[in-house]
C-alpha cells in the first residue's frame, strides 16, 4: 500500500509534466486523501502520558 | 517580485526537499536504519509539499500551487507531530538515531512548519502575475527548472522501489528490521 502511494505521487508528477495540470491536481488530492486514510489506519494506539 | 525570482526561490525550495529526502536515504542505506510506516508517510508529506512548488516550476507561479504545498505540509506536520508525541515522555526512547540532537521526525516537523511560514511569505510578496506571463513561462521553461523537476521525479520513483522492497504489497511493519525482498 505504501509503495502504491509513492507510485500515485509519481503518476501525479508525470501527468503534471505532460501538461494535464487539472488531472494532476485531481490525482494529487486523491493521493493525499489516501495518505490521510492510511495514516489514520496506522494510528491505532491512543496517545497518553502515564506519570 | 519578478516572476523569474519567484521561480528561483521555488527551485531552491524543491531542491531543499530533495536534499531532505536524499538525507533520509542516507540514514536508510548508509546507517542501516529502516523507515517505519510513519517515516514513510512523512516522506510522502515531503513530496506533497514539493509538488506545489513543482507546479510553479512547470506552469508558472500561482497561489493555488502554494495552497497545494500548504496542504501537503499540514499532512506531513500531522504525521511528524504524531511520531513526536509517541516518544515525548522522557525515557521512552525514540525511533532511529538522533541527528544533531533531534530525531528525524522532529526535524521533519520543523521543516513542515517553516515551509508553511515561508509559503505564507511568498503568498504575500509574490503571486500577482498576469496569466499571460505564466503562459509565456510555461512555453519556455528554464532548463534548471526542468532538471529540478526531474530530480524529484527520480527520487519519487526510487521511493516506489525501495518501499516495495521493504514492505511489498502488504502493510509495512511498525518496526522494520529487514527488507521483504
């Protein structure tokens, strides 16, 4: 999954290079959303301070 | 601010992010410290931060491109802050070796926050460019801008490969100690 996220960013950059700016921004936001969802998936432990 | 000056500044910013990502690779391969899932997400945050500036290099300076970088930096800062808080209690240790006294996730948080500040400055002093000026720029992109764009492209491609070697198609281990492939 993580490699897939990097791949999506690579695709975003390639699309941007080839002149499809709106498409690249759309793919960027999809990728960023997936990154955020994967981040939420990973933060399973609650943060607390035990003194 | 002249348009080309803003392009130079954006180029320096993209090179700065590239330097950070290459530094992460140095820690990974020369020091033998594997990136954890949160570490990889911060690398993604760096790429998101750089992407807005890359759009500036490709299409000319636009406040929308700066907005994209800010969103990427906010995501990256959130991940860094999470990792800082996981280890903030004294004695709990950290992930990875500190560099110049601070762990990489702390340095990453500083980079993200400083970037948001600097982008704010650029929004104040340099985005009122005519559409015709941007259009002319995108027809004749300077060679240095193309090279810098492709440097990040190559670093991103490298991260696809190295992340796949570490994690495959499954979830990355929380504390990786070896490559999967």
